[in-house]
């Protein structure tokens, strides 16, 4: 794998981001470099011209952080061919998911990677948001182990997870009865 892949991080905002990515690089036996700006990024990409895949880690940004959105926009304005993926937590509320996808859609997203699938009880929210915005799902993560917990998206498994969550919620509502359902705030 080391001959095929390289990692570049542009995340200088999160404490320990470079060290964390370097650890993943050691685990995967791939080179990791830091790019402080667009010029350095271009230079690093050129130095990795023998690689089939160069993954560029950007700082996790809020859809409301215009300063960081401009930095990401700079990637697409360059002559570097970039295939952008939106990485989003499956635990995010539906309204926020829609805001996030809308804010990043200007970057002509190729697909989404949903993280924390093992922590969500509302997979349907993520599925709904992706369908509404016609954004394909490429990968999911369901744990802390790299690379074991990164999986190619599987529509059948995703639908089964949504059904299981729905059945679990229905069982809970049946157990509560109508009064309990109202008291729990579902009405």
C-alpha cells in the first residue's frame, strides 16, 4: 500500500492533528506530510507524483466558518485535480446535516463519508439528508480502529440498520403506552 498512497494534512487548527495522522501513516505504512498553504500543497502533490492516491486532510470546519471554507475553496481553484468527499458524523441532527451538505455543495462533492455509525440511533436522518441532496455515500466508519472500522457503504446494510432502529423505537413506544409516549415528549 505504501507505494500507492500518501497522506497530506492541512489541519493546523486542531491540536495534535498532525501527530494523529502521522500515527495512522505509520499503521498503514504510508508517508505523511504537512502543507501550510496552497503552494506547499502543490509542491507536496508534485513530489508524490508516483502515488495512485493522495489523501488530503483538511481541518474539520463548521458550515458557518467562512474563513475555513475559503481555504477549502482554494484547493478547487488550483490546477490540482481534487475529488472532494464530505466527512460527516451520523450523530448530527437532521437540520444540521442539511445545512452542512448545503454549505459544502458549492465544492461539487463527489460523495459522503459517514462517521460514528456505531453511535447513532437515527441512521434514517443521514439517509434522508443524503437522498434529499442527491449525495452518494461512499464509506462509513463504525469504531475507533483504523483501518478495520472503515467500510465501503452497503445500501442493504444501511436499510437494515434503519429498519432495526425503527423497530426498536416502535417497541419502546409500545412499552410506554400513549401516556408514557406523551410524557417522554414524543407528542
